[in-house]
């Protein structure tokens, strides 16, 4: 998981530098997922893309990975952006759903990223979710681990 996270961060190097974002990666070296790398990459690309798009300049985003005792790892991507209103949190994983226009005038997107993440993760019997307030957002996903 750590290797994929670092690869994904390299893809976003320019945007990270432009916005002067600090990135923290907190993933154990021996956390290995029982999922093809390309799927893990797609999940992280979408969460990290959003985190970078929405976090305020000169803030921190954190990518963490935690081993759970049910055989799944929990991946969490946290940003320090405007957050997602409570009423919209239940809908962000729907296809084409985007939060009110006023907040995203300058931030493009089709509203498919999170629907793709949910589709991939649920295909492996994992779960996705979001926690958010006006100080930032945490998106999480669980995927099966190797033993
Ligand atoms: P795409 O990922 O297809 O390029 P998108 O980023 O708009 O487009 P999603 O990734 O599915 O689509 O996200 C859906 C909506 O949820 C976004 O348009 C945005 O309104 C909201 N959202 C997603 N991530 C965040 C975040 N980290 N902070 C605030 N709002 C977010
Ligand atoms: Mg997106």
C-alpha cells in the first residue's frame, strides 16, 4: 500500500508543489493488500485527486493505512478544505453528484471519481465512507489484506 501511495503522490507532484501542500504518509511497510495494484492505485488516485483539489493552499493532506483485525485494511485520506455539507455526504458516492456550484467554480470534474472508488471497493467486499466538517474531509475505504 505504501509503494502505491508514493507512486500516486508522484503523479500529483506539480499540483502539490503549486499549492504548497504538505503530504504525510502514515502506512506500515508490511501492509500488503490482496488486491491488484491497479485497483489500489485507482482508489488512491481518486481520493488524493479530490484532497489536492479541495484542500486549502499551504495545508496538509494525510494518507494513512491501518491493519484491522477483520482481515481488511483501512485507507484514509484527509484534507484541510471546506468540507462537505452533512446533507450531501450521503450522496457524494453517487454517479455525477457534485456539491453546490458556488464552491467549485474553479474546480473541474465530472462527478465520477467517487462512484468508481465505491464500485471497485465493493467488488472486493470492502466499504467506503466519508466524515467531514467545515475544517476538512476524511474519505476512507477498506480492502482485504494479504497475510
Ligand atoms: P471527477 O473525480 O470525476 O474528476 P469530481 O471530483 O467532481 O469529478 P467526485 O470525485 O466523485 O467527482 O466527487 C464528487 C463531489 O464530491 C465533488 O464534485 C465535490 O463536490 C465533492 N468532494 C469530493 N471530495 C471532496 C473533498 N475532499 N472536499 C470537498 N468536497 C469534495
Ligand atoms: Mg474526483
